[in-house]
């Protein structure tokens, strides 16, 4: 009895693992194909511009909103944790470090994993179930290059841009939080920021966001492109995209910190 | 010439095709009749390599489709127009852009030429001045006709129609029938038509093939099919018998 259950359990695990690795393999094949066709981009230039607007411009309000609050809360909490005998300008040092290195890139990515990732999966998924992807192929289009390449490219380019915007807004938010809530003089805060500002920190955050943008858009495209099972399948894949891309982002965050810092 | 040989296909353990074989002669319209869920749409998709059979071969102009490299497959697909059962219009694009898509990357085409061809294709399906509408604002029958315009706009040598007249009123269906016949007679197009509309089938078809239980149980001219002694064949065409003797 127990050996049967034992076998069933490991059989189940084995099947899950196999289908996971099969899916992973297919992911790398598809995304590899999408990247290999970067050279023929002139055919898909029109799509890239549209996707940059869709992924980039349309996310700016969300990014501004999130970053402003991230900056404010960082400075309020830093002030709260500070020993009384430290100069108040240290809050500025802390805010600029955490915002540039970690908080803006990470939180922007997590929020956009929901917004951008879900949009892409739902869009490509409904194209799959209504046979629009088959129709593209029947018209002799390379559907992966036509649909996936521009989205992944736009994500990889626009996430860093959004992060730069987010960085500025978060620092302003930090300044606001510091002066309004914790009554640190703006010039004190700014001098603190200036003391510990490193270009390399900002660059590191921007590089990270490129990886995040690539990961989120490529996962979302893959998930949408291979939807099965009608509109129910679209909903399921969309949910999976959000979960998968958030997990991937935090793992990547750790790996990149270990390698690049 | 399309040669389909011994095609087997199953989905999740459900056997759909059990050794299909059929020749599609050139410059003629072959009508495929068969039960709903019998695997007709799947067969059309196999012919242009959108779905692979589990076994069997499909040759188009002497070249094997099922093992073809992707770049060759794309070249082959340019010879085909394909009308999907659900029209499969791109809903992010207007009607005009949908119809223009097959022409988009043909560098030798001039821009004005393309506009004229789109207008002409839409006119032949009875949808003048609809270029700027979005697919979501069209009725089912209109979507079908836009799909048809998209399939024939580049006047390919082969056209595959999946239910071209289903859901259309008799008058519009007749116009579509005439259009298919005109493409064959004027341009020598080779067509495969999948349909449940037996009336249209006998107006359009030169040849007929009956798909039953995963196999073609009969193939031949209208008269051969009509006089078939096979009960299974007759059940697909019984409703058309009053038309016997009428010229199309
Ligand atoms: N992607 C798929 N996954 C699983 N089963 C499928 C898939 N596509 C088709 N099938 C099954 O294959 C069978 C044949 O489908 P097909 O669409 O070819 O039927 P059909 O002859 O065109 O029917 P209809 O006349 O109703 O359009 C159906 O039973 C369908 O359930
Ligand atoms: Mg069908």
C-alpha cells in the first residue's frame, strides 16, 4: 500500500519535472528564435514602435505612482530607524542607495509583471484561441518574429527607461517624505544624497531592469503564444504569467546582486 | 496537384484520421463533405503545415509538406489562400489592413496598387467602403467575407475554404459560389472547399470527397457521388437530391 503511494507520488513528481523541463526547453527555443530574427527587424519595425508605446508610455503613470510612494516610505522608515546621535542627512544617504540599487528596479518590475505581463499573455492567448496566429502563419508570416520579437525588444528597451523615470520620482518622493513627515531640511537631505551618490549604483539598477524587462516580456509572450483550451486557458495562462514572472524577477534580482555587486 | 496519402492523426488518445488518402486535381474545385468533428478543418491545416499528422504524407506540387524546413514552408504558404472557419481576422487591425496583410511584404508592389487591390477584393465579396471598419464591429457573415477577401487578394494558385457560405443568406451565398467558380474558370485556381451547405457544394464542386470515420469513403464527380450505392455516402447528400439534373 505504502509503496504504491510512494511510487505514485514520485511518478507524479517525475511527470511534473519532465513537463517543466520540456516547457523550459521550448521557452529557450522560441525565445532563441525570436532573437535570431532580430536582424530582419525592418519587417517588424512597425510593431516595435507600437509595443514601445504600449509597454513604455502606457506604464508611465503606474511607475510614477509606485515610485513616489516607494521614495516617501523609504525616507520615513529610514528616519524612524535612525539613532538620534546620527546626523539627519544620513536619511538622504540611505534613500538614494536603496532606491537606485534595489527598490525602484524591483518594485517597478513586480508591478509591471502584472500590468505588462498579463496584457501580453491575454493578447497573444486570445490570438491563439481565435486562430489569428494560425492565420498569420498561413499568410507566410513568421509568427514568432512578428509577435514575440517586437514585444521582448520593447520590454528590454523600455524597462530601463521606466526605471530612470522611477528613480527620479522616487528621489523626489523621498525628499518630500523627509521634509513633510520627518521634518528634515531639504538641503540636509540633498547633501546626504549627494555624499553617497554613485553613478555605478544607478547603472546597476538600470542593467537589472533590462534583465527584468526581458524576463517578464519573454515569459508573457511564451505563455500567451502556447495557450491551449479556449478562453479558460487564456485566463489560466495569464495568472501563471504573473506568478512565474514575479518569481523569476526575485530570483534574477538575487543572482544579479551576487554577480554584479 | 495535392496528394494526400494515408494520414493518421489523434488528439489526446482520440483518433481523428484513420488513413486518409485523396488526390486534389489542379484547376478544379474539390468539395469535402463530412460530419462535424470529423477532422476536415484539421486536414486543411495539415495541407499548409500548420498541424503535423502522426503519420502519412502530403505532397504539394511534388514536394513533401510534412518534413519541409520552415523557410520552405513559408514559401509554399505564399501559394495558398486560406479562409478559416471562424474567419480569424486580426482584431487589432482594420478591415483594410487585414486584407492588405498578404500584400504587405511584397516589395514589387506599389502603394497605390495595394490600395486598388484591397478595394477590388472587398468589392468582389460585396463589402465596398468597409476598409476603415474594425472587425469587432462586423457581423459574422461580414467577417467571413472579409476573411474571404484576405484569402484571395493575392490571387494564389491554391485556395482552401473552410465553410465559405455557412451563416450567409442564400443571395450572398450564391455570390460567393459564383466568385469561387469565377476564380477557377478565369484564373485556373485549384480549390478545396469544406462545407455542410450541400446546395452550394454542388454549385461549386467539380469533384467531391466524403469523409467518414476518419477515411475518405468516396471520391469522384457529382454524378459518381449521387449514384453511389454506398449508404454512408448518400446520407451526406440526400438533402441535395431534388437538385439532380439541374445545371449549376
Ligand atoms: N488542438 C486540438 N486539441 C485537441 N483536439 C482537437 C484539436 N483540434 C481539433 N481537435 C479535435 O479533432 C476533431 C476534428 O476537428 P475539426 O475541427 O477538424 O473538425 P471538423 O471536421 O472541421 O468539424 P466542423 O465541421 O464542426 O468544423 C474534433 O473532434 C476536435 O475535438
Ligand atoms: Mg471545421
